[in-house]
């Protein structure tokens, strides 16, 4: 599984539609302070289903929408799309036999969120489900930010267990059991 491209529009500082392609050799995004590097990571976490504004460095979920600048008016919608190569079939469920998987999320000023899987409207859960057990998720260890390591070291046993269960690939079975029990 490999992230091939990120597309952003109206998301934080990326007001104009922006494509960030990840070629095989690409390993880093560099730039001066405030140019939007962390906003790209926020975008990845957001499209994977993050539902806490604080974890996206904002106060409200609509803070991810471009809020205007000296020469630009605010916009009404933010959207982010991730394109994955799924040649090893790591993405599961309905996407298991797809060689390319696109996931997209958009939000409007009235807080309505929409999610899309390969262009078709879906639920947030449809997106979080296909990533279970892959190590990638809105709060997974695939994204290591400033402070993540110390948080891991200082975490309570119950929190540490969540990381270990995801790494061991058993979190998806726990999720399925929870689903079944709630039916
Ligand atoms: P550093 O090197 O300091 O970590 P960075 O490249 O990670 O910088 P970001 O934190 O990604 O920078 O970007 C911060 C910029 O994004 C700020 O200029 C901020 O005003 C802008 N920004 C954040 N949210 C919005 C928004 N909703 N609308 C417009 N601009 C935004
Ligand atoms: Mg930063």
C-alpha cells in the first residue's frame, strides 16, 4: 500500500486546488515556517476520519476551511482526496480487489461532512473500516508528530494497548466484534 497523491482544495492554507504527488523516491516535504507542511499532515488525518478539531490544531471542525487572507475571501468548502496504490491488497473489505483506491472527504460551513470511496458517496465508517489493521488511521502510529514519542512513553497501559493491537493486526477483529454486539 502506497500513498500516491494528495489533492486539497479550500483546506486550511491550500485555498486553490493543489495536487501533491508522491513519487517512489519522495521522502520529505520541506519549506519555511508557516508554508503549510503541517497542514498537509492535518489533511491526511482529517480525510482518514479525524473528528476532533483539537487534533487538527483548531477550535471547531469548520476551522479546516480556508478562512480568508489579506487578498482572498474565505471559501465555503474544504475537500481532501488521497489516492492509494493497493497492489498488495492491504486495503480490505469492498476495496480488496482494487489496485487503486481513492478516499475523499469534504465539509461545508454548515458542518455537513461527505465521504467518498472511489468516487461513490459512503459513510465515515466505510473509510475507517478499510484501513483497520493497516497501521494507517487518523490517530495511528503511521503519523508520528512532535510529542508523539513522549506521549507513547507516558501513555496509560490501556492507551498503549490500542497501539499494540493495531500493530498486531487484531484491532479490526475487535471492531467487528463490537459491531456485532451492538446489532
Ligand atoms: P512550521 O515549519 O512552523 O511547522 P508549517 O509549514 O508546518 O510551519 P502550517 O502549520 O502547516 O505551517 O501552516 C500554518 C499556516 O496555515 C498559517 O499561516 C495559518 O494562517 C494557515 N492556516 C491554518 N488554517 C487556516 C485556515 N483555515 N485558513 C487559512 N489559513 C490557514
Ligand atoms: Mg509544522
